[in-house]
C-alpha cells in the first residue's frame, strides 16, 4: 500500500521538518497517556474529595473563602491555597485530581477519534468505491444521499442524533486494573458508543467523496481494464487495484479526521451529550461555572485538546507533504 | 574567480546600449550553491539583435531574467554590472549615486530596487517561452495589455525619481479601484491603446479579442498578444526567452518575422535567448554562446558561425542538421551539461570533460581571449593549435569529478546512446 | 452551458436537496426511541388521555399522512405548534434566525478581514518572522475547540479585564440600525458591537486560521507562476501583481472550499451560542432536543439545512460569476 518511494519521502520529510517531529512527539504523548493512564495517574480520576476541592495547579496560588468555626461562631474566612505536588494540575470543583482526569480524558478522545475515523473511513470508502466503480444509477443515488448528509452541519447533526438517541455507553474492563497493576483506579473504562457511531456517521461523506473520485479516475486506467478483461471479479478488482491506489489520500484524510472528530467529541461532551464524564469537553463544561474562582478547571483540559489536535494536524501536514495526494483544503473541522 | 588572470574586456563601442560585465547569478539550494550565471559579459548595440545560444541548463534563461532583475529566491544576482545607456537616467543619478554612473551609462544593479523596477516596461521588457502560462488565466487579454500601456503612461507622467516602491499605486488605491471604476489602475485610453497594439501584432478583430480570456486564444495568437504586451512600454531592450520554442514551425516563422518587423519599426534592441541555431542565424547580428553559466564564445554572427574557435561552438554547429546535405549524420556533443553546483565544479575549463581537444592546459580555468575584432572565446585554442602530445588521456574525467557523478544518474544512458549513434 | 442555465439547474438541484433534508428530518422522529407523548403527557396519564394527546398532535395518523401533512404545512410556512409552549413553531424558529445570521456574518467578516491580509503577508515574507507568526497562529487556530476559546475569552477579557459584557445579546442588529434614523443615536450599534465582538471572534478564529492557511499556500503557488513574472516584467506595481493577479487566482478555489466549510460555520455557531447564551437557532435546537419538542427540532433543523443549501448555491453562482474558466458540468 505504501511503496518504498513513499517511505523514503516520509523519512526525508520527517528529517527536514521540525513541525513533523513536534507532531509525532505530541501524538506519542497523547498515545502514551491514554494507554498507561492507570499507571501514570496519581489519583483515581473519579474520586471526589470535598476537602481538597478547587486546589490550584502547582506553582499557583488561589484565594478561597471558607466557612469556619472561629470563637464558636461560623465566619467566612479568606485563605490563600497553594498548589502542591499532590495535585500538580490542581483539583476540580468536587476535589477530583485534574492531572488524572487529563490522562484518562486522553483515552476517551483518542479512542473516539481513532475508532470514529476508522468507522467513517470504512463506511465512506465502501460507499465511495462502489459508487465510483459502478457509476450510473448507484452513483447518482449514493451521491444525492451524500449531498443531503452534507446539508446538515456535522455538529448540528451529531447533536441532534446523540441528543435524540440517548448516550449509550459500554464499560470496558481496564486491563491494568484487572491484572492488579493499578489498584484504586476505576475498574472499567466507559466507552461512549453513540458518540463514536454518530461522529463516524456525520463524517463518512468526506471519505465517500474522495474514494469515489479516485475510483472514477482509476476505472479508466489500463491495468484496471486489463484486469476486468481477464475476468477478475468486481470485488477483487476493487480490493486489489482500486483500493491500494486510493490509499494515500484516504490515509491523509483519515488523519485529519481524527483531529476533527476529537474536536467534535469534545463539543458533544461539552454540551453534555456524551454519556461519559471522563472527557476533556465535559471538564471544560464543569469548569465554566468556576471561571471567577478556579480558572484552571476549564483551562487545562482545553490545552490538552489543543495539544492533541495540533499534534494530529502536524502529522496530517507531514503525510500530505510527503505523500502529496493532492487533497485540496481541509474538511470537517468542528 | 575565473577571470583573475585576464580581466574580461568588453569591446566597447559608441553604439552600445547595454554592457553586461561579469554578471553572476547564483541559486542557493538545498543541494548547494548553483552558479547559474558565472561571470558573463557581453554588449548589446542599439537596434541590434544579440543572440544568446546554448543547451538547456547552460544558464541562458537565468541571464535573461537577471537582465530584468526577475530572479527569484533562492536565486540572487551576486555580482557584476549591467551598464545601460540612458542620458536622462544618468543625469538623474549623477549627483546621488555617482558610483553607479559612467558617462551616459548607469549601472542598473547599483540602483535601488524601486528604481530598477521602474525600468521594467519603459526600458526593459520581456517575452516568455510559453504565452499560455505568461498570461493570467482569469483576466482578459486586453486588460493585461492595457496594464502594460498604463505602466508606460504613468511612467511618462511621473519623473523617475519620485516613483516609490509601489509606483504610486498602493493597496489603498487598488481597493478603491475595485469600488470606483474611475479609480481603476487601467483607464479607458489605455484599453483603446491595447486594442491598437493587438492590431499592430496582427490579431484580427482586435476589439473583440481584447475582451477574451487567454484560454480562448490559440498558441500563436497568444504569442502575438504577448509581444503586444511587451511592446506596450516601448522598451529600449526587449528580452525574448525562447519566443518560438512552444510553437509549430509555420507559426514560428510568422512570429520571427513579426519580431523583425517590429524591431525595424521601433529601433529597439533585442536580446534573443534560444537553443535554436536556425533562429539565431535568421535573427541575430551578434551572438554569444553559453555553456555552464559562462559565455564561451562571442562575436558577430559571421565570426561565430563561420569561424568558430571554441570546440563547443564547433560541436553545436556540427549538430545542426544541414538541410542542404541530408546525407550527413548528426553529430551531437557527447555527454551532458554539468549541473552547475558549485561544489561539483572543478576549477578548470568546464567543457574539458566533453571536449575532443582537451589538453592538460585545460585543467586551468581559461580566461577570455580576443580572437580579433569583436570575436572572443574562452578557450586555450585561441593561443595555439591543438597539441596531441598534451592531450588528456581518454576517460580522464570518468568517475573523478562529482559533477559527472551527479549528472550521470539519469543521463549516462542518453549519453551512451548518443555515442552509439555518433561514433560511426 | 450558459451561466443562466447553470444557475437554474443548480437551483433545482438545491431544491431537491432541501426536499431530502425535510424528509430526513421528518424521519428522524420515527427512528428515535420513545414517543413524543411520553414527554408531553403527565407521568400518571391514563391510556385514554395519552390517546387523546396523540390524536391532538396528529400522531395517530399513518406515517405517510403525517408526512404529507407536514410537507403541505411547510409550503405555507406552518411547522406546527411547540409541544411545550403551544406557540407556532415557525414563529419561534424565525424569531431566532436573525441572531444566528448576525453571528455567522460577523464571524465571516472577522475571518475575511484578518485572514486574507495575514495569508498574503505570510506568503510574501516567506521564512521571516511574520510568516512564522502567521503559520503558528493558523495552526493553533484550526486546532482550538471554539467553545473553549470562547470560555477563555470570557475568562481573560470579560472576567479579568472587564472589557466586554458576557451573556446574551442586548439588541439585534436591525433594531440597532433603526435606532440610528429614528433616534439619531449610534448607541444601539455600539451596544450591538460590544455584545457581538467576543462571540464573533470565538466563531471566526477557526475560519481566520483556515483561510490564512489556504491563502498562504495558494499565494505561494500563484506567486511562483510565470504570469506573475510576466506581470513584473511589464513593470506592474507590486501591489497589483500581488492583489489583482496572484490573490485573484488564489481566492477562486478558496471560495469553493469555504462553501464546503459553511456547515462548519453553522455548527460552530450552535456551540458558540451555547457558550454565550446567544438567542439563536443553536440554543433553540439544543433546548428543544432536551425537551423533545419535535416541531421546534424539525423546524430548526430544516431551516439550518435549507439555509446551508441556499447559501451554498449562491456561493456556486458567485464562483461561476467571478471565474471565467469555470466549466459548468
């Protein structure tokens, strides 16, 4: 699927481009955080602790008003709280450790992003290749359907679908906890199924368009005609000839789509439609109510999203520059 | 670097309009420094056609772009002088930049960027190889020619010295021109003149054609339109870079005739860049032969064509199919033009590796030597006959120079094929 | 094919897609779990009461009858009555439309005003600090979720500096303009501007970044072309070389991409409205989804989808108009 020449280009472009290195670094950071969250997290991310609520990140101070008994009566006392190593990114409104939540949030973002993009790619590529390869009525019908899909802004459609279908989630047992390597961490990881399917559903059209374009042009190629004249079945031709040749643009699009889907997932969580509460978007929504007193609750998860999405976008740029599939512009976004 | 021993002297003449001295243009690429133009000197007389001829990759097109200061990053003109005779311009600069003025001549390269830019159009103009890509596809042909007319009109209206970097036409003017037609850069008069120009270069129905887009023109017609665009400024020097290469043979002849006629009419000088010796013979009064970024031989057309001294020129002339003697085999020169990357270039005659008469003396860089009159060549053979006892051994350069190695990957096969056909 | 013919065909295509949108939105209710009656009826409603409510809402009819009824109503701009407030859905949807349009237009203006000069500066000063700054900005801009950006703007600009008000807009654009000639005061516009600034920046940043990126790479392509060299060779002022020649050809493909990105703009508007409690279609549709107020959900989605198709058709027409090269396929 990727020829030696493309591999050489990828390596060369990687050597020459600082941005590609930054992208891979950020992506590695996110992947490692997501994978080893139970081992890395200093606390259970779902463990509330009112005593420790709204602690600022390490190196910051925060004024806090508390009610205390002073000389036998309740008084409002203003106290200065300092961040500590105990909670390097501070704690949220109910005392959950922000650093642990950021690490676990990477899991949600990455899983939804990767699986969502993969489902969208498989669906879109199947539809697009079929439409482009057979042409005619099938093509017309599928593409008109795609037009209707495109007429809904993906976020609006996603909000409507998730909001109306309801958030279905599946608890996945955490292998590290099962193996006894991470005691005290959540035993299961909540995977938001509806959100993943919906983000795939609203994004498959982009893949369908590209795959269709590739199939349309490849259908005219001599070697495809030759394969057909030798009696190869349609399915075989599509799998053996058409798909490998449209692989590069689809790979680049899939990469960009991971970024777009992470943004979309965070927006859905922000609006309260996701079904999991271990998500960066969810934390931003929570922190929004404490802007005046605890700025970090809303800020830090946002920085995590920006870092992850920048990383993926940079990798997308790197792939695009190295493989040059000729995709104009970007798609999706949020 | 090459001319330390013998300073290059351009045979000066009263009639010179342009004197190029030791022009150097380099490209600073990832693979290294490319010396595309490496100490080129020549003179162009008034109402003369000067031809620059060479293979592709010899630096002739970069020379053309350097004359108009159109070399773009990563390229840069790194040295030399372009003396341009213009009494008004000399007067204007005599006080402020005396070092840039010599009599009536002004060294264009010592002027500021804005001043050089102001020379484009009214003083220097250029026609390009491929008219289809030299026109903006989304503006009408008439509009684009009218722009050139307008540049000339505004140049006449303003003294050269007050023209700023934007020539008095900044972003504000452009934006207001989008809204108010009367503030547009191009006025009605210029549009009418553009139509006249189209008529002058032989385009039928010029008024209608002026409103068409480049894609609606045929190749030959568009080439004519480009000539009209270049002539709009009534330039003193027209640089024509392969003006007919992209056209088929009958249209080539028409375009060359048109250029000749227009030159006779306007008295401009033409610098004609081409790889086609037939075009040179037909058009030029004087000619310079370029090889590896240098002019290896120059003189009048007769000097160079009838009495070539440099083995490269001889080889080049030998490779022209002679229509009168169809039985003659073609004699292409063995090997390829070096890639001009500085680190690959040994300090020697750059042609020595392909030269049938290479001698030990050729391992030193040859300066330019006068053959007689205006005729000069960068070759030791000017000093004396080929001496077989000093000849370099066959295969002397093989594998020894990086230049060959770099150039060889794609070209050895071609070279070998050529050898096979020419060694009969 | 002539331009007029192309426009007619494109409009018919648009109408077809709008019909598809209406059908899809209508179908949405039938694939959603739960009956609308569950949300409208009291929890302890008797089966008789539930049946009466269903009949009142027209839900007892076969699906195709309901569909035809709905289509017929739409043609007369009747979207039914809100289940919650019993007001006409169309009136509520259209009352919210101006706020969303204002937000989207303001964000587009912000994007165009900043992005095109940024892109041009970036391309014409390649590998210089200005280029790195613009490239860096656009990378961060396309990677930042706009709801978070909005919250950060509120945190920094409103909470910390107190410069702009937060919260829902105080006055619409049209009433503000009317104030100018009725009362001769600009106060209305000033208030409008103060309220729309942060939402417009929030929604516009992604597009500013995106268009900057596209303009930069497009300009770099165009500036390397021979016609730019030819324009310089004839002595054309650099301003015209850049803006009239190169930028023109850069913007032609960008317009198409922007047409495709319009959905992103509307989607972004929905969430920006949620951040700033902006009284537009976005907040309306989210509230309606949470309370399963179907007439409102359907009405808003149809207006959003149809608006998208209409604007896209206009963009296509514009594209055909400014680009003489266009092939009307």
